[in-house]
C-alpha cells in the first residue's frame, strides 16, 4: 500500500512553485499573518484541550486503568485509547455536517463533558465510565480540530496557508507532549490519582473557555442573507440612483403594449425602440410602411 502511494505521488504533477533546495529547504517556515491572528489565537484553547487529552491517554491511561481503576487486564488501557481514537475519527467525519463555528462549539462542549466523566471515573474507580468518557472526549477532539482548521483556512490565503498550518501543528504537538511530560514528572510526588484530577481539570477548563468563546462568536455572527445585506449596503452608499436601479421594472399590460407598438405607425417612424423596456438602445423591430400610408406592427 505504501509503495503504491509513493508511485502515485511521484506521478502527480507538481502545481507549486520551485522551492529552495539543500539545507535551505529544511528551514521551517512558521508564520501567522495579521489578518489570520484573531481566528488563530481564538482556536488555541480548543486545540490545546483536544491534543492534551490525547496526550493524557497515550501517557497516563494504562497506569490509571491499572492502578486507579484496578483493572488488571493488559488490554484495558489499550481499549480506552482505541475508543478515543475511533471516536476522534467519527468526530472528524461528523463535523462536515456543521459549520466550522458550530463544530468547534459542539466539540468543546463534548471535550468538557468527556473530561468531567473521566474525573468521575477516577473518583468512583469505574472502567465503564472511563471508556464512556473516552468516547465523548474523542468526539470532541475530532470536532474541535477539524472545525478550527476550517475556520483558520477560511481567513488565510493560499500563499500563507502552509505557514499558518505549521503554526497550528506546532501548538498541537506542544499540547500533546508538554502536559504529558509535566504529568509524568508530577505523578511520583503527587500521586497518580491527584495528577489525573489535575490533568482532566486542565482539559476541562480549556474546553469550557473554548465553548464560551465559540458560543459568544456564534451568537454575534451577522444574520440574514449576505446578498440582501450587500444590496442594502449598496443602496445606502449610492442613494436614490441605486434605489431606482434596484426598483423592479413594471410589466406592461397587453393593451399598453399594443398602443406602444402602433405609435411608430402613426408618427411615420420606420424604427421602433424599446421604450416599453425603458432602454432606448434596444431595437425591438423594423416596421415597414404598408399601402395607404399605414403600417402593421404585427407583420
């Protein structure tokens, strides 16, 4: 499978400009342009919460399951980790049904609920509650990460997107590793149970902050049809001229249309312009004089 993927990648035409080679090509480019910074920094709490809970499972869950939940099966810790990652994948697929902001809001709420369920599981030493918290937290991780990526992508240009996404992954992998390392250093002194409480409390606090921010941003987002809002703004900017241009042209009645068509016959005009349509540049028909000095506009 990997060999087939390599063949496909080598056969794919390159669509980007040539880049530096040698040692210069190994220099990372991490940058967040000014226009993307508000969205980027708003996504940081949810990113840190999601990747931190992943670090909790990879680093401490086997020990928590064995020593705190008192489950002696070696597969139990792996089952919780598998539940987290499977739910993460489901959350990543589920987010496509929602907007980026709603996906982030739902994911942050699920992360907070999952963290609280993990804390309850540690308190009552219940492996079933712990697995349930793993599923809920995993759904939250998938929703928040994909929702934040979509929101950040929407405010970046094609030229700067790779640099911004590099910054996203720097934050994400730091959140994956640093809290887990800190928990590993604190566990011998504070105890595994206390360290677990502090860890899930840290994840829950960040998740609640991300949920409050996403909910507030969603509540204050512009409402209504964007095309209608643009039309209103154009009318306000251009005044009466824009209002006349936006006013619909009335449809002429059959009687009025007949009178307008016969008018050039009475005036002797050989050309009829589209007065009915309020556009003097449109020529509707060429009228030919008939015998006796009259004309028939209908041929």
